[in-house]
């Protein structure tokens, strides 16, 4: 309770400040706002009330973004929900961030860094002149506090610090991270998303982080209720004040509704586009639609602990029986690229390997060779949390039916799904991994013997050894080689039956400038200018 | 066993528990074929099937509704013979084809024939509806019968429990049951059934209260008929009309509820075709392929409408005093 | 009170019977035993179930419904946040429903078996039979899509933007209002019919009292009783969150909250929401009973 009132006081101070601040760049904007309001009012329809409304904090107009779901909470270290990160991306910063073009790590709150010879000590030099939304200065103590909070409280991202021995400040502008073993992907671990955000020291004790935010990012969290979250521009943002006055994330569950809202001007941006309309929307000049292959992958995996799926031939038969093109087409209407390995072509760690061509005859032959009686029944666990798994499973079921495998599709809610996955109670399941940047994360956790996310119970000593090598190798090309070899074994053994990489699909109002669509689906409105 | 309930002074002539407690309608209301006023010492004529059907046939709306329902049921029974294609013949190349010669109702997003799925879906949707109502009917009628016949603490305990169940919002109760039992057609029927138990219990109880003190019941009791015999031979048959009407109306709501739960992803599971699920799957396509949602939507609408109209007709014939609880559960 | 206690026990039992682990869910697809244990201890789920129940019940009585697993906010504040939207929609729908039902039902009862009566009967049957989410989707398609007159969904508080509030309220209120209105129409018709046939009305007519006076004084007054009941039932139904309509219109009501809570296995929120619905239901019943005695002093219940 005390924390809340403290925040409230800080909040009012802040709100008062802009009015007295003479150097604000967007002081000149109010007349423009008025014009916009008049114009849209003349236009009739529902937009008149929306464009100028909302936040009210900054001087510029508010961008209204339609997102598909409500954030569960705003503590970046605790939440695992994508809708929360859509908001937090604009509120918090990390030491390093993925570059918008190729997702390699570039400076953010850390200006530069050095690695010791043995790869065990990383020294980060922090940016100067950065302030938090509450006005306090950013320094090394904040980094130490934030990282230790994740480690000490065993929060959901603590696995990212697995190899970290200590995080220490060396003067206000320097942070030293000491490792137990060389970790070439440390930057990915601490910067790939805002789950590794830097909070001001002691933040968890001073404010209620689940509903409030004190970041260093371009926008401050103004308010959030059951229908929208409102951000306002942070004037003292180290990267320069955003040109828009704020962002309103409005929750629109139905894709068709989100699209309608964009087309009639209620919102200016959305990522909730019905895939079946992507094709027809490309020629629609009332909106600007862009797509880019994402670093998400969707896959099917079979249970190694449950015969006959422990048999490599059976798994390979299934892999031969699946037509990935048709699955991708059915689920995404052409907005997904079939892939037999994890991440798409543009990525540095892409492995160019596609040994399976759809071949029902070979599939039947492999099943016979394995001594499997057909029809064989296989349960396939999917979840309504991700409807594309349901669609894809129906197509897979009809394809496997052709080779004598009867697929029993089990649609579960996600909680039950996860339970059964954890208990190993499945023949096969389908799911996706999102935002895959470094193979040390995704291959190792998913395919190493006893890896934390190796639910299929795959075990291949050769793969283990290659993955170990990749995890500690500091030379990029040698690393890639190790992962390429591991990937081929994983595909051949069908530890995962990789299916496709969906495109990131986003659309915005024509004339909206400065927005960049990203393969990691991070949504950043920092440089956006309204039409 | 439980002593003779003291006959309430006036209870013999006005039917207690007829909903709001106001007096029974005289003329003016829907034409009362069984005169409500004649409730004298004679045993009232039991509604006979032939009579009922005859009266029903004279009500054109109800007759049409019954005929259409019969056709739908026949369609559900002979689904596999009637459907031109299987429910899950997927062909991604033929997806989203508009209605035409090859596919009179068009194809869906996976290239399946919608006409076939609507035909096959009849069986799924109706089975859930019938199972749900059968469950609610058996459980609810039993509870209502016991409560109404024995009165006193039996009535108190049972009906208090029904009140608790009734206090839950219908949809949420169904959702919670499905969350516990997992989704699927059988569990959907169970969930909807549980929701409707209190409705049947109340209707039955009210109806039983109405006949309990009738002279013929008291007469049988006085000659030493067992409770079981009393219940099965005298009370239940004479208390049945409102229950029959309620059944028809509940079938309508059960089909709607199945659709709503499937729409929320909790009811029938893909790839099984149920109308509600097809409607849910089709809603994302409504602006580029209206036929995905239109035909299953129409199927639901027509079926529900027919059950409601039939229920209305039955009410006119069987239950002119309108003891049926209409606004229970789902709507 | 007995009902309420029963509801609490059932709510708690039901909610905890649901398979699926909220903590596992909170961690997402990635699993880590230590993190899991830490989070579980923090949520209090490692306590014995009976202890959890009495803890929850004791606090619930004093108005503390606990803290959401998912968002970390208190359940009372989550509910309070959603209450305005739910109340708005429920009362707007009842208004629409009564605006449809009272004139239509009365008209058709005054001229039974006439064209008006038949049309009204058919319309109300259609209104009852149409799946409401189907109607919702079609209305969005027509009024927000093709015509572009109204926003497709969402909610803004009245205090912030009255115009936008009304625009967004219209479609969902019409959908739920038409359905409820159809149900109520049938009740109005039959109860007006009944009242018209009642002895005292016929006596009044026989005495030669003016029709208008008979109608307003004797008929409507008697027809009001069943109307109050059915309106109460419908209001209770609307207040418990019209989940499906809320979802189609992105309306941030209690139904949506409860559905999300089921999906996230957010026990405290689900318990709180269902308990609230039960209380609302009982309160409405109480109010209906009180109105009864106020309207018709003969009734003692």
C-alpha cells in the first residue's frame, strides 16, 4: 500500500513536469492535434473519438495498436507472456539488444564490452546520462540488482544465468560478469528480449512491479485496464524523445475485428491479421501490410519412451509421410515457409538440410521394416492456446492416414497439455518455439540427453558431444559447423519433426513512418511517426 | 413412511407452485384443450399419445416443426449413407470453394465438403443435445419427484442443493465442468446436463405438488398403495406434461449450448464435425467465405427453432397452465 | 447464506479438481525445477488443500479474495476493474430487451391470434433460437465492416469518452438485448393474457369501467409480477458475464475474466468471480421477492 502511494506521488510530479518544461520538442503539436481531430470528426465513423484520445501525457498524438491479447502482468522478470512483452519492449531496456536487421547483438544500455582471453570474464561499459522514468540515474548497481533478482529469486529466466558465477559492479559505469565456463552466447542470454530488463535498484520493494513499471525505455507505463494499456512518451529517453505522444495497446481478440478497426482508422497498427486474408490484403491500399520470416518454428515430436515411437524407422516413416508444404499452406495460407530444420534461411545459424521428400511408399516400407502392424494409432496432443496446431494436426492426420497410421487428435487446454507433456504422457505432440536466436539455447535444451525441454527423451551421445562443443566454442564459424552437424543428426533421427517457420505479419496505417517489422517479433514504436 | 402431509386448506383447488402463485388462467389464453378448471374428484384424463398427436397435428406450426425435426433426426441416423463425402477428406488445394455443383455448400479452409460435414454434424450435435437433456431429465425429475412427493426435510435438502447449483452462472458452470473433465462430446453433454438438472427438478416438483393432493392420489394412498406404486402409477404420469414440454425446450437450449461451448473451444473437438465447432472454425472466414459459418449456423438455428416451436405446441396441448420454467439456465 | 456457503465449497472443490498446474503454466513452455519450486512455494499451493480452503474462506468473508497467480494483482481489484463494463452491458441489454418486449408482448396479447400476434411470436421464437455469437459476427460484419458505422468492439469508460462509449455499447447490447427481449416478450404476452382473463378484470369490464383504466390499473399491474421475475433471471444471467458475446466484441467484462482464469488455472480469480456471480444471483432473487410483496401485498413468501 505504501509503495502504491509513493508511486502515485512520483506520478503526479512527473505529470506536472512536462507543462513547465520549456524545451519539449513537441510543444508545437497541439494545433496539429486539433486539426487532426476536426478532420477525423468530419470523416464520420468511429475514428473521430479515437485518434486524439487515450493517454493524454505527451504532446504528440497517440498511436493506437490493436493486439490480440491482454498482458498478464508487467514484471518483466516474472511474466512469460508475449502480450506483456509487446508492451514491455517499449518501456524497459536491456544491456544489449538484437539488431533489427539480422538479430545480432548491438549496444543498448551497455555501450561496449570486452571478453577476457579465457572467455570467463565479460566487462561491460555502461551508457552515461541514462535516467529511469522516476528520474533516478542509471548505473552499475541497477544492473547488479536486476540480475541478482533473477538469480536469487529463481525467476523464470534464471536458467539464462546458468553459467554465471557472479555479477559485480566495478565503479558506477562498469559491470563485470564472471562465468564458470566459456559462454559464447552470453549476449543473447542477457539481451534477446525484455525479460532481462534492467530495473532501478530496489524496485521490487518500492513499487508493485506487476502493475507499474520503472524503466529506461522510450515510453513510460501510464495505465492499464481490462481493455487497453496506455504508454506515454518519456521526454528524457536517452535515445531522444519519441515523436509520438504515446501508445495505446488495445486488446482486440478477433482478427477480423482488428483488421476492420485498422481499415476504418480506429487503430493505426496491428499484428492480429487473419492469415487467410494476407494474400488479398497485399493489394489493399487502405493499409500497409508487411511480412518477414520469423525465427519461430513449429514442430511435431514423438515419445522415445513409448513404443513403437522409440523405433527410428517408425519416426522416419512418419517424417516421410508428412507433406510439410501442405501443412504450412493449411495453417498459414502461404504465409509460412516449410523447413526441415529449425530456423529460416536468413539466419546465420540456418542449416541447409532437407532429406525428407513426401514419399508414402517409403513410409509404408519403413513401417513394415519396423514390424509395425497397421493401422497403428498415434495420439497427437495439440492445444487450443495455439489454434494453428489444431489445423496442422488435422492435415497431418489425413496424411498419416494414407500410410496406415490413425491419428487421434487430442485438443487440450494449455495447462493440461503442459502437464501431460511434463509427465511424458503422450505419443506425440505439436508445438512451436518462438524467438530462437542462438542454437546453444534451442538445440541444447531441446535435444541434449536430459535437456530441460527434451520432453521426447531423445538421447544421442554424438549429438550431446557436438552440442557441448558448440556451447563453449568461441570461434563463430567452428560453432556453426558443430551445430550444423548436430542439426543433421537431429533431423535424421527425427527428434523433432520440424514443419515450418511462420511469417511475422503486421499491418499499419499507410503513411505511418519509422516502424520496422522484425523477425523476432519485438514491437518497437520508439521511432514511429504518425501519418 | 413419512406421515401423511396435512392437506392444506385451499390447496385442493388451486394448483400451488404454478410459478408466480397467481391464479390459473381462465379463457382467453391459448385455447385450453384440457379444461384446467375441471379438477374435481374424478381422475383427470391422462394425456394419451394418440390424442396428443392429434391435437398437435391441428397446430400447423408445431406439426411443421415436428416434421422438420423428424427429417433432421433421420439425417442424423443415416448420416454416412447421405453424406456425399467423409467428414475429414482434406484437400488443401480445394479449400474455400464457393457453393457450386461439386460442393452444394462449398468447402471449408481445409477443403472439406461442408454439406457432408453439416449432415454428419447433425449426429454429433443432436447426440450431445439428447444425452444432455436425458441426463438432466432423469436426474432432475427424480430429485423433483422426491422433493415434491415427500416434502419436509427431503424437499428442503434437495431443493436447497438445487438452489446452490442454480446459483452458478450456466455457461461458467459448464466451462468449469469441462475444465475438470476435459473437453469432448461426452463431457459436453454431461456439463450441459448438470446445468439443466435444477430446471427439471423445479418443474417436476411444482408439477408433483399440483397432483400430490388430488383425490385419486389420496384414495390410492388410503387403500395402502406403496410409495413406489403411488409415484410410478399416479403421480409421475399426471405430473408429466410440463416435464415433456420442458424437455422439448431444453433440447433447443442444449443444442445452442453445445454450439456455444464448441465455439469457446471446450465442446466437441476437431476434427469431429459439430455444428457449433464448424461455426467457430468458420467465423474467421466470414468476410471472405461466408458459407463456412452460414450453413452450420442455419442448421443450428433451424433445429433450435423447431424444438422451440414444438415445445410451444406441446405446451398448448399438454400444459395450458404454463407451469414450465422457461427462462432457466442458458438463456 | 446456506446457499452461499454451499457455493463456496463447490467452487473451491471444483476449481481445485481442474487438472493442469497453474505454476507450470506460468512458466510457459520452458521448464526448470528450481524455478518451479520457488514459484509454487510463493503461491501457497504447497499447503494442504483443506488448509488452503479455510484460509481462503476466512479471508473471503472479510472481503479479501486473494491475489491472482497470473497478474499479481488482487482479485478484488481485477473484478472492480471489470465491473463497470459488465454492469454497463447488462443494464443496457435489459433496457433494449424491455424496450422490445413490453410493447411487443402487450400488443400481441391484446389481439391474440391476430397478425401482430403471429409476427411477434415468430420474431420472438427467432430471437430465442438464433445463436448469439452468430448474430454478433454478422452484425460486426455489416455495421463495422461493410457500412463502417460503428467500431467493431472494445470498451471505453463513459467518463472518458461518452460518444465512443455509446458507439461501442450499441452492438453488444443489441445482440444480448434481442435474445433476452425475445424471452421476455413471451412472458409479457402470456402474463398480460392471463391478467386479461382474470376474474377481477372481467368484473371491472362488466362494471363498465373505461378500457384504458381497466387496462392500466388491473391488467398491467398483474402482468408486472411475472415480468419482474423473468427480468430478474435475465439480469442475473447478463451480469454473470455473457462470455461468448464479450469475446466476440472484445468487451472486457467478468465473463471474459472468468474464462481467462479457467484457461490460466488462476484459482483465486476463478473462485472470486464465481462467488461474486452467486452473490449477485442471490441478491437479485432477494430484490425480486421484495418487489413482489411491494407490487402485490397478497403474496407472502
